């Protein structure tokens, strides 16, 4: 597979790794970005993973609550320009309001909810199709979550990050936790709740990194660590990862002298769950290779 400059640039943007390392990783991975990211993490350590979650798709996160019921929703579009469009923002808010009032079973059911805007209607789907024609960009409701049990605290960082925290106790510390989640992006409440596939992936990366280091030491004539020490090192890396991604173990953003768990205990508040949405999370945005496109057009013209 031909590794293009745009592919290398995209991987670099995600990982902060050197250009040549990105090209080597993509070549070794046969063009697979996910595999290339793992290769870079093995070779370069955690540095290559720090920017791996940078968002590539566009859209808006909205939250609405009424009568103890809340809704967090993500609506996507093609460009950042449209995220500032008044009609698009009104549509997104209407979706959140409709989810609270109508309790749709899934994303598909949202389209049937009643709504009119800019002369389009009478349903959400009719408005969506109308706005696509008016604005000139595709848009879609990607995901949502409805909350109806217990107390809720929310935090929106602009329109790109949204957090909802279900809690018992005082509202202020719960809101602080919502802000913390937006900043630190934990994946679970506690270490034992981190998804098994993430733990397995981290262990695999740590093991591969240890093997890489052992191979390098051997090539340089340096002592190679025993299997027991290597195993402890791998376990240590996994434990460090678990603390970094579990909410309760993270240093609290407003006071890094205590963990989130310690802060909550001090305030007499319990966080039961949290939901974090980041615009475009997990979506690969197409990166056009302009030079290749021009070259292809020139070649096509010569062939005529």
C-alpha cells in the first residue's frame, strides 16, 4: 500500500510523533491507523498516545433538562462553520428538548418527533432534510442519552464537550466533578470498572514496550531484565494507567492535593455515574490529498 503524505500528516496530528516515525509505523501497519498508533506507542511510549483522542468530526453537544429529566445529545455536521449557524443550533436544541418530552427509544425514533423550523416540518426528520438543502451540508443526530433517575449536574464546555453526572448529596461538588470529567476525560468511575478491552490493550502495549527495550538493551550489550522484573514493570504500567483513567483516583482539578474521591467524601456527596460526550469522538474525518487529486486529474486529462 502507498503511504501518502496526507496519511502521515494525519497520524502525526493524532499522535505528535515525528513525521518519519509516523511513515514507518504506517508502512509497518499496512496503512492501518489504529495499528500504526499502537506501534508508535510501543516505540515512543505514552507520548504517542496523548493526542490520539483529538477530534476530527464537527458538530454540537447540547443538554436540556426539565422536571428532573435530562437529555444529552450530539448532532454532527461537516464543517465548523455550520456549528455556528443559528438554524443548526436551534435544531440541536430542539432535539434535546424533544428527547426529554417524548422519550424516544433510539436515534431512529427521534426523526418522528414533532418540530417545525424555517418553514420545514412537521417532524424533526423533515426539518433535518430541509436544513440540509438550505445550508448545503449533511447533518445527523449521532447519539443521545436520557436521564430520569435522581439528581443531575451538567457541564458544557462550549458546544464541543458535554458531561452529565448523576449524584446524591450537594450540587456544587457534583458540578465540580462534571467540570473535572470534561477536563480529564476519565473512562470509568473506579479502576475496577475500566472496560476489560482497554486494560488488555494497555497490557499489550506495555508488554510490547518491554520487549522493545529488552531487544535494544541486548543489541547494545547491556544487561537484560529478568522475566520477573519485566512482569512487575508491565503490571506497574497497567496500574498506573488504571489510576489515570478512573475518576475517583484522579487528582481533583481544583485541588490536586486530593483525589476526586477524597473531595467527594469531604463534601458528603456521592457520584453514581457520569456520561461524557466529545464532538466527533471515534469518528475518522476524511483528509483529502490535494496534490494526489490534482495529479490524478492531470493524468486523466492526458489520457483523453
